C-alpha cells in the first residue's frame, strides 16, 4: 500500500503544491491547517510520515511535535522558513526526525521523505529478535526497543539507530560526517549541529552522567565506550 503522508501547513497554496508532488510520486495525502487539527489527524489517521510546518495557528509546530512525541513515534519532518540554528536545534530536541528549510526543492524534500520512510520500512521487516546486551542496556534490533535495567527507554527512531550504530562499533571514534552519512543517509551540507543535538538528547535519556556510555573525542567525533574505564 502507498505510504500515507500528513501535510501540516496553514498556507493552502503550499499544501496544494506538496499534495500534487507527493501524489505524483504515488503517496496518499491528508492535510491539516492548524496545530490542533494536526494532532487530531496524526492520532486518528495514523500517517506513515508527517510534514510539519513550524508557523501554525492554535499550536505551533514545536508544540505539535512535542505533544505527538508523547504518543507516537511517526517520523516527523519539520518545515520552516526560518534559518536560525536555534529553530533547527529546538525541533530536533523535541523529537523531530528531520527538518527542511523553505524554500526547498521538491527533489530535496522527496529524498528526505524516502529516506525516513525507508528506515521505518527496514524496522518493520526485521523478523529476527536480535538483541545486544552491553552494560545495563539491552538493545532489540527488531522492535527498536532499548531496556535499561529491564525498564524501557523512550527513544526516537533516530536516537535508536544512532545508539545501535555506536554500540556495534564500540571503541571506534565516529566523525560527525560519518554519523550523518550513516544515520541520516544524505548530505546535510556541513550542518554538524544535527549530530551534536541528537547525541546530547540520547545521552540525557541514557543516564544523568552524560559520559557513562557515549564519549567525545575532541575535534573528531563520538564513540561508545568498550568498558568501564575512561
């Protein structure tokens, strides 16, 4: 079945353009024009992906993202006309999987959509309950579930994939460029802040001690510790 995409924007001409391009690619679409309607349709219609504008009536996109992340893990791509770094960082910190800055080309947006949908599809077709246990963590690749001391952690898909990749390469320092290429699958044009924000959010969810699992190699990147020593 074709993927269902929820388009959320208060500008109807933008919604119509996005709807036309997505349907031409074979996707089905539903639309919402304010934050409240976006939340209701996201929960009731169960889309496969959400395109979420930041500037919305009733609830802004950041609020919508935060409220949805309390209920669902559907991929969210933030759409914003703002280029300030803080806006991008805030969206990522609230659990957005990606962001695209307006104006954007249809080709760029479609690439982001396909990347996020592919990752969800890969998650769903995993059939073997392959688990990795490291320290007090248990990571299940099939269910995208992480347990700490047998208690589930609330990780987004990106956070899970980042953690899994670092664990599978424990002790190996991964540059920000390598992490972007592997986890996000496309060129972020040098915006390494994406990696830093996701690492920071992941560390906060794993432990109050930010260096308990993931360490920083200054000037190079990040790595998952191999043992309990520094």
